[in-house]
């Protein structure tokens, strides 16, 4: 399928599809729209929300899960259909199935999130529609969240707060992060930001990276490992942070064997995708004490069912896919959208473009 391109002449219609309440102030959004339209006199921005339930988005984001979720997709309203018929580019978190037919003029999608599997399930590759993600827009916020979790666990803040609630004066002492060996699974924008912040703590940073080769280096990283040496890296770390997208190679990557390879007493943190992890194996490792603790901001099923055993796993710090900072995200996202719009109109390479043949 030939790749669609920006119109050579005539108006260029862009659509904002995400719920605009996420942006915040309505007046500020109106000013932002004026700024986008000022990029090129042909550009017209329209706002027409298309937002799928979180459960449907999660299912569509799973490898092989899209077709099973097709019957759950919402029916388009007349206003949504009219919008899709005329847009050339959109800023979106969700898209309807068969978007190439629903939106015959759509040539470029700027994703709201770093993950894009749910957008790819709309049939972008088959229609020749280009896709860019917001990778990096929330890297600082998530990296700060990771550092917060690592310090919270080492300094025993949870236990100290429990003593306060019980009105007990019983001093508890934590351990230093300095001198630790921290392993990073993936070295995209998030873990690069984690590595940068860890530099201030006097730790040794190891990282596993898909493209690593002998002699490869990276800023703020002491040693790089290719994927086939992941278990070797895990065995050297007392703290591990994972931040990788969902791809066929990452699903189930941290399985029972990988957890067994981790140093006894290690701490594991995942802010990437829940499908990376064998959750039963993690629970078992926490119960036996092989891992001293874990922090998860993502789960294999979201929202997490109320009877899921993760809720009661010992020494688990659970959060709800909320390690990002929406206020920072939308400032950075719209800046990226404007920059990519200029690039798209002038034929320059787009930032964060997804190779749809590879899925990332």
C-alpha cells in the first residue's frame, strides 16, 4: 500500500480526538489551536472527541487481541463520521477499526501516548497511514516516579507512615541507594531519563538494549548488554527498572527464568507494559523472599480486577498506570505535534515515527 502524504493544495484539516478536558483550561486550548493553525495558512483544526473505554484500549493493544475486541468498538456518531471523512491528520489516543476506509483522506496520526499498539490495530499499515508517538513527552515525570519508588522502598517510608498512623515512636532505618547496581531493561526516553537521574546517587548503571553491540556505550550507563545477555545483567543487579513497549519480543520477557536469574533480595520496578511480566512468578518470588520487593505501575489486565492476587502480594508497591504527569504531557505533546506538523508539510523526517512493519 503506498504511503499517504499531506495534500499538495487546498485546505489541510487536522482533528483533535482525545478528550479535551485532559488538556485543562479551555481558553488555553483555544490559544493552542490558533498556534497550530498558524503553522501554515492552509491548516484548519477541528475538535471531535473519539475516546474508547480503557478496557477496550488495553485489549486492542495486546498482540493478537484486536480482532476479538472489534465487536466492542463504539458506533460512530454522525459528527464523528463527518470529521473522519475530511481529516488529513489527527492527534489521537484511539481510532476506529478500518480507519483507512472510515477516514479516506487521513495520512498521518500523531499518537497521544508512547504506546501505539491500539492505534496500529486500526489498520494504519494496510492503509498507508503514517504514525508518530509521543515517546519522551512524559519521560521526566515517569523517571521521577521511578526514583521516588526506589527511595521509598530503601528508606522504608511506607513502614514509617504505618507507625505514624498507629501513633508509635519506633525508629526505623533504611539503606543507601549509593553503591547499588541498577539494571535498566530498555534504554528509550524513560530509562535514559532514569539513568540521568541515577547519576547523582553514586550507583552503577547497567542497561539492556535491543541495539547493543560489543563496545556500545550510552550516556550515564556504565555497561550495555544485548538482549541475549539479559539474564547475565539481571544476576548482577540489586535493583531493576523496566520501561519497554509491548512487542512480540517483550511479551513474557520477565518470566520465571528471568526472575530466578535476578540477584536474591533484588527489587524490581516496571513502568513499561504489564505483558512483559509473568505476574504469578513475581508473586511467588515476593512470597519466598527471592525478591525483597517490587513496584508496578502497569498490569497485564487494566483495570486490575479486585480479586487479582497482585493486590495482596507482599512488599509490592502498586500504582495504576499513573506514573506520568498529564500537565507536563500535554505541553510537551502539543509542542511535538506542531514540530511534526511542520516536518510533515515540508517532507522532513518525522520525530518518533513508528515502523509499522516492525510495530515500533
